[in-house]
C-alpha cells in the first residue's frame, strides 16, 4: 500500500515532524463585515490571514447590495517570503458576475480558487479584500474564512 507524503514523514528514520497545517493545527476563523454607501465602488480590506496559514474554506454574504453589482473576494498585492512580487488579485477566492441584490456563496471552493493554499508573504500576513464594480453597491457584506494555523 502506498503512503501519503505526510504519513511517510512519520515513518522515516528519524521521523520528520509534520507542520501544524498538516496535522494537529487549530482551525481559526477570520470574519469581517462592511456596509457600502450608495456611492461606494471599489475594494475594501476585510482582514489579514497570518503567514503560513493553510486556507480551508469560506463564505461571502451580502443582502441588498444592488442590482448589476459585481462582487469578488481576493487579496492585496504583496511579496512572497522569497521576495517575489505578487500582483493584486481581486477575484482569487471568489468572483460573481452580477449580485442582483443578494450574495450567499462559498469562497475558496476549489484548489484553483485557493482552497488548501498556504499563505506566503514577507510580512505578518495576507490582506483579504472584497471588491465591487459595475454599479454602486449599497448594504452590508460579510466575508469569513476558515484556516489552519497554530
């Protein structure tokens, strides 16, 4: 029978300690909400996920944010721990073509959308953003993300 990379580490002689994002890490939550005024269009810094956290899942919710409003969840520009510049990506974790007033969706829903990725910055964390476009947004949105970290 084959072994996963992580299980093989525990069988090695001497054994290799797994990092907490692979085993025994604590699940943490980041949550933020923001109320858009009728003139607000653009990005909002929602919260910061700590460096070396493993992203697991999340949700975005908004009610009454306006018809024809587009909403996305992504991250601010940053540098990796190796000093490589990473451009802003407003839709890395979620993109919605038209909110039509209500949003209630999963974010980080696939590997392509950031599920299981590790936060790698040269600072103390990654700023998660919510961005509206196409029309003026109104009302409250909330974003939450679950991540492993210890």
